[in-house]
């Protein structure tokens, strides 16, 4: 079973040496990429290398989620990817250019592979890549097209191309679309993963971008370079001070409940259920993970 999805690192599927380093990366998950990071000449090679190395990764990476990004199911490459990779039971498949129809198709293909090979049903999850105007406009239908969908990735590069607008590091041009994306994911109860920050050497910009994503409600972020992992993990993890304050809030509210109070005063502010629920989530994220270690 997968755990957190704070950081999901893209690794090209045709780069055997880089794939061999995956167990040492501190990201929560990996996107083994058969699509954009692989040239047309290397598509078959990437599929072969990924297929060869996937079983060992699934066995040796502990809680790290291993996901394969296939090519779109609007072309033959995507179908070949699914037929090659699905029998190896990756934790999830990242579906590019996701639409209601392609999510349904992928779900049925996974059903057939699992049934024909006697595998446990619904073993492989689906993460939808929302990167077109049509995909964003119809996102609720896309996310609801299969029970296997447990997360979605916001793809800003392809989306801005589709919209005919320029892409900037500051990201003002995508804020509205990020908000729509997050709202749909929250309504569906799935992970909302933010688009990668492509300026590899700009760590300050990366942190600003990650904080912006977190503020909007994103649960994690896709990455394109290992040097980004620690910074983004830190952004999406409560620090000790935040966790301790959250625990005080929960404890104070629990004491108030004993006196049949639905709201209490805490450090000069009123606390009611929504505020306490956010605090409970922070406590779980910090102390829960700490107890597992």
C-alpha cells in the first residue's frame, strides 16, 4: 500500500543507470517515464528497461511508490505500454492526457490483465494527468471514471500550450487552473499533485512555488530533479512547532468536549470543529509518521 505523496520524482524509463539509483532517493514515489522524457527512437527500449527493472524496484523500495507513466491511450504506444507493464503490477499508472474515455479504457485493461493472470483485483491504481483544456473542463467526470483513481497530477506545461499562453516561473498564469484542479480533487477525496518546477538550479523559486501549491491545497508535487526532493518534502511536512501547537489545540478541544462545549477559546481565538479537524490532520501527519519510524 502506498503512503504519502509529497514528492513524486520523474525518472526516464530508458536511463538504466538512473533507475538503479531509485532506492536511494528520498522521494515518496517515482514516476518511471515512458512518455515525454523518452525520445520516439527509444520508446521500445524504455519499455524493455522499465519492465526488466520494475520487479526489483517494487521489492526493494519499501514504502516508496513506484508508478509508470505510459504514453497516451490515444496512440498505439500507450496500449503497448499497458500490456507490457500492467502484468508486473506497478503501484499505479500515470495516465497522460487523461479523459473520461481513456480512464475507463485503462481501468478495463487493468481489470482484464488482473483477471486473466489471477492477480488481485484493483491492485494497480490510476493517477490521472490533467494537462489539457478539455481534461480540466471535464475533470469531475475524469476523476470519477474509475474507482482505481486515487490521485491526479496537474500538468502546467501541456495545459498552457493547449491554452496558447506563456509559462512563467512565477506561475500567475496558472493559479486559476490550479484552484479548479485542487477543488475537483478535494471533492473526489484524492491526492492533488502539483506540476513540476522546471528551473532546476533555482531552489528559492522551487520553495516559493511549493509553498504556493500547498497554500492552494495541493497534497504534493511532481519533481524532475533529485536535488528538489528534500526542499519539497520539508514544505509538505508539518514542522515540530506546527505539530506541537496542533496537539495543544486538539487536547484543549477534547477537554472542552468533556464540559459539553462545541467551541472553546484558545490563545485568544475561538476554536470549533473545522479548525480542530485541521489540527488533527497536522497531528496525524507529524506524530503518526514519527511513530511509524
